[in-house]
C-alpha cells in the first residue's frame, strides 16, 4: 500500500504532482509520503495492540538503517515509534528526531568503546550484546563510567539482551541474511546460555532478555517462527535455572511486495504468529521493522537523459539517477518497479535501465517493458523509501541526492542537494600543495 497515484494521468505523491517537485527540486530526488508511513505504522501498532497478553507493552522500533532522514524519523516518533540503531550516529539521529532514549535499542556486531559509552550515558532502553568479548568490554566501560559518575550526573546500569544466532538464515538475498550459522551476527545458541548467566553475575549490566534478527525481505513466516520458537525455548531454559528473562526482541525482516506480489504474509498474520509463539511467557516483545514501514513510502524520481539504440535492437534508457543514488540493484540484484510519471501512448518497448556512472554495474534492470520513452521524460523507481538514500554516495563526484517529504498538499526539502562548491569546500588541500 502506498500513496503514489495518478491524478489526471500524472503520478502524484499524495496531493503533490511529481512533475512539480522535479521542476522545483531537480532530479534525481527521493520523495517520501507521510500518509504511507503513518498507515504502515498504524497497521503494525494495531496488530500488536490486539495481542496484549502475549506481547505485553510491546515496543515498535523503526530500523534507522533503512531510512535515517530526520524528518522521516520525526514523523514516526510522533506516532509513538521507537528506534532500532546500529551506531552512535543513528542514536543521535533518533534522539534529535524526538525518539525518547528509553525507546531506543542499540544493536550491531562492531560497537566501539566510544559508542557503548555514549549509549550508556544516553540511557538507551537496551543494548543488544553480540559476543562474549563485547560483553566484557561493556562491563568494563559501564564500571568505569560509574566510577566517574557524580551526584548530579548519575549513570544507570545498562540493560542488555543477548542477541542469539539461531542458525536460521532467511531473506531475499544471501547478502541480507543475518541469522545463518556462518553469518557474523549474534551468539550461537549453545553459547548464549552461559553468556546470559555470566552477565547476570555482574553488577555493571542487567540482562533483561534475548534478541534475534535472521534476515531481511523474508517472504514466508516459517523461518521467523522457527527463530521465535528458539527464543521461547531458551527463555524457559534460562528461567529454569533462576534467571530473569522479561523481554524478547524479535527483530524485523518481513518482506514487502517489490514485485507486486499479493501472496506475502500480512502484518496481522505476522504479529499473530509471534503472539502465538510467545503466548504464556509474560514478556515484553519488540518489533524492529525497517522496509516494512518505509519501502513503499518512498520513490526515487529521475529523468531520462537519452535513449541509446543499437543496431542489434538493444535499447538503453539512460537516466540521470545512477547506482550511487540507488545502490540496491547493483548491491544485491534488487528489483524496483519503474513507472513513467506521465506515460506516452504507443506500443510498449523493451529497455535496459541504466545510469550515468562509469561502471558496468550501473544497471537497474534489463529488458523492462515500458511505454515509449524520450529524453526529458520523468520516471519513478517505486518502493525506494528503504535502503535508498541511506546507501547513496558521491561516487563519480556526483552530488548526494536530495530528499523531499510530502504531507497532503504540502511538501518540504528535508535534505538538500549540495552544490559542487559545497562538495569541494569539504576537502582542505594539504598545505604543501
């Protein structure tokens, strides 16, 4: 579901014509829909609220890595959404956007000492520990901070969850699978028990639960249920030896219909499955959606530079957006539907969709059937609201793509496109040159 529809033949973001945005902001540009973000969060929040006994006062924490734009985060924060973060920078973004610290989860396999100290001092809800050595470092940092604390600046003992790797890998591509036995994330299940028990002996951390996240763009519920049941089993085993487990962090990963599929699990079915698995445990659940909330809330607006036709019949639609603006197709063969903003009449033709980057990987798709296209036509990559702008770069010295947030008939530029002067001024020349 999204709010990018045609009005009088032209594609709009809610009540704003994409043609008007292209004229005002230029292309390429990301455009986000407030109504879509609101709708998707509301569907998940309602589904969670329907199972209070099984899920408790559950936390929905948006995966900031999917879309870290401050206005997107602020939109979700005002709805009550928390934040799932994987760096100090993401924690800072969440706080600036209005997410309370007690609704921020800090995950990640390579947290630095400085990041862990920042998270403790900020008072985040929970730090997800991903290895024995990280636990040791966290205990040492927490102890050191407490020793330096003053009466006016107390340091709370950080609450932690042990991130379990349940050896259940799933996702739309090998590069977005995070719960397999060979993936770098989390603690193997057979080691997690001892690690949890060791954490419970320290006065400098408070273990409160278990966490897992097995992958992204998961299109069936079966692997998720296997992972959740593994957490349930571990919870009962830990409690059997007298340890307290009050939270289960279920991660994210539920897929979205990039290809227009109608057979994907619904949000309601996903949450109901989680509630069924957790029923009777008396825990607080956490859900950490990223693309589920943001993917269909954004498009990448681009303009056709030219159409290159070869003698063999191959036709290249050369766009002003490149793989530096939308990395997903080059990074892991991701699919994005491409639609003309104002389609021309005529027999559809096959096009290879390519960008201007000097790389053979700068290809969005091969043999896409589209209406006749000409230089200057506007197109939109659909489902680009997650893992789009956050992965953008200035490769080939191309300015970062701007971002626009639409709310009904109003819109605002929420990240500007830097000028070439801005880009050059960021790099001081060595004083001997």
